[in-house]
């Protein structure tokens, strides 16, 4: 590692209306180094990175790149200076192709002398896109539309897009949050290659086990201030968590016993061609049913069928012994089913709207009479859920886009809890969320289960599945391959092996629900 940092931040501060996001922060990154930038949601990580990416302007302080002070006034300028960022929430155009997204505003043009109108050289663009997709191990076509890709493959497209710039500093904000084990290993291989080329990688993640596999140094922020920095060999997970939130890893999970009641959801033979086949299970009141499996196993697809977001080809959905007609999310909400989606930015929130408007959007009908809304009641309920879920916002009128990832997720939870569902489906509920916010969400899940709500939790985090589930349903290739009860989950080491066995083999016949 060279002694001169490739990037140096000195005394940077940034404030938003009602929020001091950063206060006098110092930060350095060296060539050939992976720096893990850590902290709770709201600690200032994303704000600092957006300043470096040119999306925000700092209020004070200095930024040096290659020893020279720079003014980062736009994302385009930051990229031209050699800083690329992969955002946690995707920055892709769903209606465009993979290749067009990778080379937005930089499309190669067909040669031609004197031609007034230049045409895009699509063959060359798609060939170069394919080369980058091969590097990141994305098995998608450059001509595929982004909207046709699952979350994990969209993330790989984002990484390929970042690699298309010849950047000295590459910022990765939760790059593995939607990736499976094999894809994550491929990403780590890419990062090691970037290190070998002398580039600096700033790695933001809440998966602390990844930090100790890939990072050279940790930098920890808390409440917008630098808490400390240390070589990776000088800290362990408990030390890092202590720096971030002041409590140990063992205090994170808040699973408490709940009385398991009658069947609230009975699913029989659910199917959708190419995604889900003959999925059957039951969910009881007060139960947390974990859905485990690898990326592409069909867990999210099953959730979307239950919520009416996708049309099912076959199957029955029973709620409290009744079979409601569910052909749309509106039908599902009316029947008592709510879904917190895995991609909160594009599917769970309207980022340009306020906390209040996001909370009340699916809850207008019960508070409307003769075309008039009961605004006072809606505002009172929205405020109650902000307090109940500890949503850190200066006001109900704050735009959701300015909240941290953890607080955005709480807003999604609040809007569905306001509808008082019988069944709450949580798809990757702690994706991209810090350990403090995770603990709060786990405690909320336990509280909801004790109140008699049935909860389905889809998660790629095995420790989360094992700690919070009363039973675990495992899927592979769109089918249920096994179900573990609570007793089988007590021996976590053995349970992990069983779950992985079920998750990596074809479905078997006769799995009990």
C-alpha cells in the first residue's frame, strides 16, 4: 500500500433540513486498498459517498484526489475524475436494455465522415457490454430489458456499469445485498482484481462477516461523526458492533415466544409457469414462518402470487377458512395480506413523497367518506406509527428519499401495519439495514407475532432465519423441498446443513405443510 492516499476527505460537513448528516468527517482511501465504511443507518455513510460521487455538495471541508483538491459538482464530473459509485438502490432504466443502461450517455457511435446525425453502434455496444457482464459473472443477455431481470441480476448489471468507467476509486454501497453465495464470491474476486490494479475500493455493507473477508481497514461513523478507524486485523465483530451501536452481536435477535394459534393462511398447489410449481403450506396465527433458499428458488415469486402482484396459473389461497378472490394487490389487502417487498426503493416507496403520504397511500379507502378524506385521523395514525417504529425523521413532511435505508424500511412497515393485516409477508426485511435497525425490526416482528399476526419472512441470511423462525420452509427451483419445525432449528449448525441440503436439490414428493 502506498503512503499517499488516492482519496482524502478533510473536515467535511453536510446538513439537510432538520438533520445534521455529517460533522467534520475525515476519511482516506489508498491505492490497492479495500476500506469498509461502517455505521448504523443514519450514521452518514451514504451522505458521504454521495458527496464523493458528486450527487450532493458539501457544506464545508476539503476533498483531495491524487493529492489535488477537487470540487465535485455533479456525478458526471466525479466519474470523469475517476470516482464511480454502485448505489444500494438501483440506478437503472427498467424499459431499456442491459447494454443501453451500462453505456447511458456514452454509447459508441458508428463511424461516418460528415454525417450530421450519428447512429449508435449497437453491435459494438452490446459486445462490450457482454465482456463486462462476463467479468462479473452475470448470465444475462445485453439485449434483455432491465425490467425482465430479477434483483440479483440487476445488481450485477450495476457492477458491470461501474466497471465500464476506468475509475481510480470505486464505491460499492451494499453491493452483495441481493446476491447469492456464488455471486458474492465472484464479486469478491472482482474486488481483489481491482485492488491488484491499484484502485481503491470503498465497501459499504451491513454484513459484517463480509468485512473480515474482503476489507483491509474499517472506518466507522456514528451520528455523522467519525468514531474510529483500524486495520482489519486489530478488530473483531463484537468490537466493530460496539463502535457502531454500543452493544454486542448476541443482543441483536429479539425473538420471543408467541402463542401459535389456528391456521390463518392455507396455500394449496400454487403455481406460475417457469417460477413456482405446486407450492402448498399453512401459516398459523402468531407464527413466523421463514422462507429459505438460494437466489432464484421461487420465494419472492411465491410472495408476489400471494399478494396478487402476479397472476397464478393454479392454486388456492384460503384466509381464515375463506377463499377470497385475489387477482390484484388491492384484493390481497382487502383479504388481509400485506407485502413488504425486497426492493423498497422501486416497489415499496414513492421516494419523492413525504413520510406521511407514503404511510397513508394504501390506507385511504377506510378513511374516506363521500369522496372526502379524514385527514386528521390519518395524520394522527401516521404519527403514531412513526413513534411506534422509531422512525427517525424531522417531520411527517420529510421526503422519504432523504431518510436512511433503515428508516425507509420502517416507513414501508408502517404503511402496511396501518392496514392491520392478518398475514404480513416480509421479503428480505433487513436487506441493507444496520445491526441497530435490524434489532428493532426483529423486536417488532416478535411483538406482531405475539399479537396474533401470521408472518412470512423471506431471508437469504441463515442466522436470521434460524433465530427468528418458528418453522422454516425451504424452496428450490420453484418447489417446496423441505420444512423444519422449531425443535429442528435448535441445533443451528445441524439445521444450517439441512436447509442447505434442501436448498440445493430438486423438490421431493410428499413434503408436509
